[in-house]
C-alpha cells in the first residue's frame, strides 16, 4: 500500500474566551490569544467518516450578538461560547484541504468559523462559496453578509416601506444602519440617522446620503430632537439601540407606524436595563413593533445578493468598514463596538499572507516596523488585500518584497514628492528573483492597495503609497512591464507626485 505523503505543518494561534461575563460589556482581557500548537494542513483521517473542510481564516467578523454568547445564558437563539474554547464568528476563509465534494483547495468561502488561523469545519454545508470576484472579500461579512441581509430583510419584510415615508435609523453608521439608510433612500424615503460622534454624523450625510443626521450625545432632549427632524412624525423606525431613544421614538411615531427591532445594544448586557415608559403609544397609534433575526427570512437571500451586488456595482450603495489587522487585535476590535470606537462595519484581517514576514515582525497599529522594509511592504500589501484579485497581486508583490529581505539600507525620504528626484536610484534595492513582470493592470491595482495602507499608517509608510504608479503610467498600453531594480521608496516619490499634482 502506497504511503501517504506527510502533510505540511503550521502554527495555529487562536483567541479563546477566558470566562463568562455578566452585567457589563466585554473587555479585552475576557479573551486571550493562545498558541494552539501545530496543525497538519490536511483534513485529519479521524474526520474522514463525515466530510470536513480545513480552512485558513482571512477575515473575521466582529458583531454585537457575540457579546450575548459570552454570557452563561442558554435561552437565546444561539448557544453561548464555552470558557477555554475558541471564539466563533462569521468569517471569510480559503480552503486548504477538503473531503467534501462541494469544496476544493483554493476555494474562497464564507460562514461560521473560529477566531484562529486555521479551522476544521465539520459542518461544511453551512459554508458558501464566494463567487463575486470583483467585490472585496471582507464585504462578504458586511454588505453581502449577515449585517447586509439583516438590513435588507428588516427594511423590506418588517418595515414594509412606501415611497415618501419618513424613516429614522439609530446607530446609523454601523454595519446594519448604513445599509438601511441607503436602501430607504433608494426606495424614495426621507431618512434621518443618529450616531455618537460628529465624525459619524458627517459620514451619514456626506457618504451615505442621509437627508439629515444628529449626534444623540449632544441632544439634551431626544424627544424634542426627533420632533425637530420629524415635525410630521416617523413612519418607520429601525431600532438598534433601545433605552431612552426608543422611548423618545414612541412619542414621535405616526399612526400605523412600524418599528423593526434589530437590536438594543445599549441595554442587552445590563443587569438592570432601562425600562420603556411610552409603550402605551402602540395602542392609540396602532404601531406595529416586531423583533426579528435574519435567519427567519432566508427565502429572500438570493434576491438580496443579486440586488445588493448590483447596487454596489452601479455605485448606488457604498460601504464603510473599520478593519483591524492581526488576530491579536481582534479582541480589541470586538470590545470597541460597545463604546462606539468603530466607524462602519468592524472586521479583523486575521493575518497577512505567509511568505512575507520580516525577521523582527512589525507593529502596524503602533507604527513601529522592524526588519526588512521590502518584506514589510509585502506584509502591508497582504493586510490590505480584500478580494481574490487583490490577494493575487498581494502575493506577487509580497514575493518581490520578500526577495529584498537581505538587502536593507536606510532610505532617504527628504525629497519625497519632487518630480526631479522621482526616479533616483537610492534606498532599498530590489533584486527580483521570484517575479520579474507585472501586468500594467496589476501595477495600478498595487497603487490602490498601497494607498489604502499608506492612508491608514501615515509616516514613512505614506511615502510608500502607490509604489510603481508612475512607472505603470509611463507604460500604459503595454501588455507587461519589466519590474526594475529600483527602490520602492523612490517609486513612491514618483507616485506621490503623480497623485498630488
């Protein structure tokens, strides 16, 4: 009998729940990052009787409902986590190995997975293949994922909107609220949203197209504030927060109004939640108030994907997400949801792609980068890639950057942005060993990736925003261009000059 080749091995870090919480929001120290040891990158034989899929996690979703799973409470629609066990949530992953006929190595999937680098999925029927290669992968956890579907089902099925109606959305800049508001505008409604910072208020008006928005923290009287924005009353309220806001809304609802109760993020972890005093309004105003969860409306899911993908491609809906990078930063990202730190949908990029790590590691959030500049650029590319196409380019750039790992020199940033020094041959040189050619399209895509990273990181990394853009511009129309042994930093000088003039 032929002996099976040994499977490659990999380290598997994971985030586990330390202990149950009660009466408060989660803290970072409620979760701990542990070394899960090595795992074979193959579905184990012990799982062979039932089909299984081994995946490498790429993006992890941080969602408010996860707080409920950190409590020792078994009366909900989803069971609690177990202390000492890995945190679970929705994610996007790449299939490493599969014994299920519906999945093959290399497939990109979304579904329930673990907060770890590799997960063995023993119920692969809950996974979905991602087909929309032109849409960022992380958007399948938001725009085309559970939050997006929650907004879609709640607005159309629960709210039963009519053109011209008055719609109010609380927590409007979050993963669900931003979509509800835009769907309402597409439906011809007048839309007002509330948020907790002035930055988010401006986002609602300028980015998402709300007719008006306000910072609820700056309103001493919520009832009066809603009367100011809705002098004729509210037809539809998409409820995300509960507490005093719901009480104020009830006094401002119109006859036959509808309230879709999606969540009550301000109340559902409190041991002594704030009571609702104006519930009597439901009777004289004949208000319909209904709680819901998206899984009750799965018959709408195919139409949701079709509609939302089209809206996105047509530029009718935009989506904002807040992405942390690194599995070690996922707990802080989740905790930030409950104090309003996130702007948009909170997602964690589990880990940059392998093969581009500098020897000393790096700290993106602290802006302290150690090791090879070239290799670090490869990491940052990987951390920003959000679609299958971008992931390809990230790997390409990562290979080139990693090949420069032994050739570190100090780069001179003093002349950044000047066209006369844009092609100066200094700084970090790139001996191209693994890859020698980019397509022009890849170079332009690399500009977008690096610009996104540079905008997030600042400092010298902003100088790296758009590496090779000028070279790609000069080579427009060519099938491929040779990647010269020039400094990434100097390419960036040309790119920045090209961008800002």
